[in-house]
C-alpha cells in the first residue's frame, strides 16, 4: 500500500496542480492546510487534510506522521505581509530535523532559478541544508511563473489594459506552474529523479512588451506595457502590505532580472516529462477568461 505524500502549500498555485497530477495517478495525499475545516475535496478516499502551520512545531510534527515523501514549499519572503514574516532558515533547520525523526525519505523542494548564484539567499541556504541532511531530494528551480499575470498582475490587465511593472527590457525565462507540478509529480514516482536539481523554463525568452503583444492578440484588445522604476515598485509593494524586508529582497530579483540572470533556457521540463514545455501563448489562451 502506497504511503501518502504530504503537500505543503497545498492550496497554492503549484500545490493545486500537483494534487491533480498525483490524484490522476491514484496516489494518496495529505494536504497541509491551516484550516482543514474550511477545506473540502471531492476524492475523500485518496485525500486527507491535516492542520499545518509552518510556525507551529506541534502541527509540523503531527503532519509528518506516516509520511515518507514531502513536497516542501515555503512562503516567499517577497510575497509575505508584515504579520506573516518569519526566520525561514531557523525554521528550515527545525523542520528538517523533524523530517529525519519522522522517517521522511524523499523531499521535492521548490527553490528558485539562479539560487546558486545568490548563496546568501534563503533558497540556496535551504538547498544546502537538504543536501547535507542525508534525505533524498529533488530540487526544482523554476523561472518566473506565467501565472503571476493571471493572479498578482491580473487586475491591471483586466481593468487598465496594461502591464505596469519594473523596467525589464531584457528577455526572461518563464514557466507554466502546471509544468512545475508535473515535474514534481514525476519526481515522486520515478526514483531516477532523486538527487537531481532541475531548472525549469519554457522554450522561449520574453520581455513584458512581448507578453503585452501576446495578450493583445489573444484578447482582441490592446494591452500595453509601461515601465515602473524600482523605487516605485518597492513603494507600491509596501503600500499593499508587504513586509519591508521582503520588499527589499525583491530589489535583488529586479536587479538580477535586469542583469540577465533569468535570461536562460533549459530543456529540463522536456527531459523529465518527455514533451515540450507549455508555451506562453498556450498559457494566455488557457487563461484568457481571467482577463
């Protein structure tokens, strides 16, 4: 009998897609959520919800009971509100120790593209902790999610017909979150992907003017791109409730993008899945109703 896979970040973008992928394989799951009472799933035979608060030690230990494989996603410090901030590295050390004690044998960890170029980043430090832990791992370093345009930046496109973001004339790599989830699912069921690090991208480099053009053609109305200064971008984030430290970290990503750190394509999605990655054009067609 298969033991369940624990999915942290289960209600997020990747978590939802990963759940669908693994359920299609008839794999039992434990979904880590803060409010299990508010969460319902149609397939009760394969899915169990467990209370999980990353900052609550008892909830972490309870969620790990009977778990041998874990999908590990932590909140990005660049997306946390002030009241949600925490010491990610200190908690990662504790959580890894709890995993070892619970008998976890394999971790699929969501890191970030270019993590190895920023060794002071939480992503890279947690990668190192995992590699030193003795637990088998698959580390996924995705490019920017295409889905940011149908979530974080949706309202600007829908209401103002524009993408208003930092100045990035440099073309960058993107990846569809559905491909990230598919690679994660494969990493759980195929042992050949253990002790591997994959950088996940689509097959094309795009800047925001390119994306505005794709949206224009698909939505049949003009979508424009207007550049925003780094300072204005940070100020807007703080006004919207972001943790100032998270907003400051975000400047590192802005500068990295402008320096071309994310202007790299890989064939890792194709290597793992045996098919081409989802294109941005396909993503726009699939999500057109969102805008």
